C-alpha cells in the first residue's frame, strides 16, 4: 500500500498569504518524513483551498486565473506537488467558466464544480455548466488530457484528500491522508479459501495500517496546531495487475469485470471496507478509474465494462465515473444527461460521487487511447449512449432528490 497524497486544507488568502502556505508545507513535509520513516511510500504533497467566492477575502471572477498561477508558483517554492482550488458553486454561476480558465492557465492546479448537494438537490444549470466546462477543457490539449484536473461533484463534502475533489470550507487548517490501497484487496485473496477469510484479512490489513497512520498523523497535527481530518482509505488502484482493484474483483471468480457477478464482488469489497475501524474522511470506497486500473482499462477496451456498469457500481460504494475516455465529439447535452444520473445516485443513496470525464479530440468509440503518463493504462474510447434531454430537465430549476425514508 502507498500513500497517494497528504493533503493540507487552508484558506490561502488573496493576495496569497505566503506564510500560511509555508507553514502548511512544513507540516506536510514533516508528516511525509515521519511516514517514510515508518516505511510508508508517500507519492505527493497537496494543498486544497475553499471555493474562491467563499474565501475570507473572495477572489474576484476576473482574477481567478491570476490566483491559480500565483498559487502554482508558490506551492512549487515550498515543495508541494499539486493544489486544488475549491469548486465552482451554483451560487457563483460564472465560476464554472472560471474553472476552465484555471485549468488553462496552469499545469499543476486542479479544480472542480458542484452540481448536486443534499440541501439544494441537483442544480440543472450547474450540471449544464459542468458539462460545458468538461467539453471546453477537452480542447485545451490535443489529447484531451487536461480533464484529468477537473471533476464534477455530487454530494462531496469538504475534507476529501483525493484530487480533483479536495476542497476546504473554512475553519482551522487541517490535513488528511489519501491511500492507494487497491493492492490490499489483491493480497487478501492470497492464501484464502473463502470469502469470509478474504474479508477478515482485508479488514485486518486496513486496521493495522490505519492505526499506524492515525498515530503518526495525530502527533504531527498537534505539533503544527492543525486538525487531522482522517484517512480516505479507499481501494484506489495503480495500473499494474497486482495493484488493481479489477484484479481483486475478478479474483473472487468473475470471468471478466462487467459480467454477471461483478455487482456481488463490488458489494463484497465495499462491505469489507465498511467493517474496518479507523478515522474516516472523504470517500472510503471502491475507486474504479478506467484509465488508472489495468484490468478496468482492458475490460473497457473489450467492451465488457460499460459506463452503465460503472454507474451501477457507484450505487454500492464506488466513487463515480473516473478517468472515463469518451468520444471527442461528445457534446454538452450528452454529458449533462450523464451527470444528472450520477447526481441522482449520489443524493438518493447519500454517497459522494464524482465525474472525471475525458472526451478525446478526434477519437470515436472503439478507438485506441494511449497517454504517455505512468498512471494511465492503454484502453479504448467508451461509448456514451445519450440523446439530448427535453422538457423540464432542460429548465433552470432543481431536482429535489432525497434518500429513501427509513
């Protein structure tokens, strides 16, 4: 298991209060050193801010790109790898277009857009604005890669350490840990003769690792007078078979992910993760990013794994639609319809879900897709069967969707 990220959450101020960034960088670096001394491999240090309109001194809409460039330069100085600027929000309609400008102006800054929230429902205009942002960001690079740094958010609270979903929402500075723990599910299957033994081995592995992480993180948080949010102990993969959640799911006996039995496998691993006792934040679920998991990428290329399958798994304890390669001519209408489905699942099931969709210019469904990027596996463009919405779903209101009554 690796640590994908240690993420710090602060209001950086605008103009930037560089002392705050320096202090958080020192905390993150100290925590990384402490974790590495305990044999944890820490991949990145990250920083997340509030939505620009909700900062103590709000960032004017025409200064958002400048804010992003300045933040990118400042984190570089202090050894922080990436930063996430808080999401565009429905109360700030121009912020969705500004999100495109933020991505365009930088290389190491992520951002997002909220379109579904339990208190407000699904905002139809915000869903369309997120869809437009995805289409616009796809054109920033010839291979569509820039959408790696944008996600549409449904029911995602502040404090999740995974990017692009991470954001702060005021209050004291805080830190959280994001785990890349897909390999623990693979290891739990080894030398196991039954699902019950596999589940108990996975729970034990998670709790053992989490106990050490919590002890170290709590100590470092006290030393720097920040709050420790907790651990996002998601079963996140890396594109190698031994670190693939797809490998683990198929290891239970599924012929190929996407075929019958896949739902049971997803539910099994999600339920095992739920049994583990640790300080939680973020998703703490199954990460099924198509391009970041070699088995998912292969099954998507073969056609056994579809977007509808990924939506179905999201109802169990997936984290949404992540690094999904789409045809380059996918339009705002098709993406809006898909986001409405995702938002409905998030609100009806009280789950945080995201959509990181990647239309690839010049590509059609079934075309091969390759990125010169070590965190992506080769795959093929996935089909998105969608037609333009009509009637009330094209309006400017909201969809009020609540969980089932007990």
